[in-house]
């Protein structure tokens, strides 16, 4: 059963195995308390759009670091598949988590039962582990890493930010 995601409420917790630098570890949302987290789901390793997104996040890792933001990618593939895929892609600076049992995908309402994969879901979680923003899209539409950076900037102001607001611009209050 899918959970009801609510902005401002605690993000669904998870404890998942994942891969980073050819090492398999366990990742738990509580480990990131005090940091912003971008938790993004993608359909599958070794696919067409997914590597463009992973490498898009990877190319902006320094921008996320200065915003005190941890990136966590997630698919239903195994940690071993993540390691093999990362070798094909090149060095990835953030963990790729394995939702082999589909629990996180279901908790975050992105699981596609017909395909046994996740949809593209992006979730921004604040330092207190509350869900602050999310977007879920069809598997055929890649997300914008630049937009996610912009949204983090806006959320971190804790003020009202108008359409297309950028960090260099004034907020509404």
C-alpha cells in the first residue's frame, strides 16, 4: 500500500543497502539528520535516461555540498548492479541505494507494479527529516538537476520565493 506523502511531515524512513566507490554499506535516513537530502528514484541501471540523470547530479555535487545537501540515488537494482554500472559511468560521488524489496519505492509512492521498477521521483528532505518538496514523473521524462538546486536555495531561505526565483533575487518577504 502506498503511503500518503505530506509536505512538512516526516519523510518515510528507510534502511537500504547501497554502493559507493565499489563498497556496499547500509544507508539510513536518520544518518543524515542535520543535512538536507535529495533522495531520487530512477527506474533501472543500464538504461537510457537514468545515466544522464545520475551523471547530472554527479556533475553538480560541489553545488549540493555547499548547500549542506546529501544526494542519494535509488532503484530496485542490487548493490552489485550499482557497482558494475558505476564502473561503466565513471566515479560517482554519492551512494546508489538498492530498493530490492520495493519498500522505499512504495513508501515514497513511486513504485510501478506493472514494470516492477520505480518511476522518477525526487524528494527534498530538510535537516529535521521532514519532506519539503517532491516531484514524480513518468519514466520517459528526465528531471532537471538545475531546478532541484534552485528549489533547495528557495527552501533554505525559509521565505516566499516567486516563480523562477533565483538565489541572487529578492524574496517576497
